[in-house]
C-alpha cells in the first residue's frame, strides 16, 4: 500500500471514529507519526550521544596506545641493528 493511501485511510478512520475537528486530527496525526518515528529508531538500534562520545574517547585512547607501541617496536628494532 502506498504511503499516501495509508495516510488517507488513517484520516478516514479518524473521521469515522468521530474525530471531527482539525485540532484533534492534527493531534492524532502527530501522535501516529511520533509512534512510527520511535518504532523506526528502535529498529535501527541507535545509540545516545553520551554513549557515542564515550566510545569515541575509548577508541582515541586505544589508538594512542597502538601508536606508542608501534613507536616502541620500531625503536627496539633500530637498536638491535
């Protein structure tokens, strides 16, 4: 079913149920769209900004450790030669 058909079917359902004012119709549409947005976000398994920042810091810290270990390895090889 096409998105426009879904919306029209939803609107006709609201009218049949007794939702007659535009304010009520707007409120019902916003609630429905908000629910769909939250449902989509939960399916995508998104992370919060705080979690993202924490993971980014951990990755930066690990990258610095890797770089320092590479430098130490190179300097040890140079000393052996």
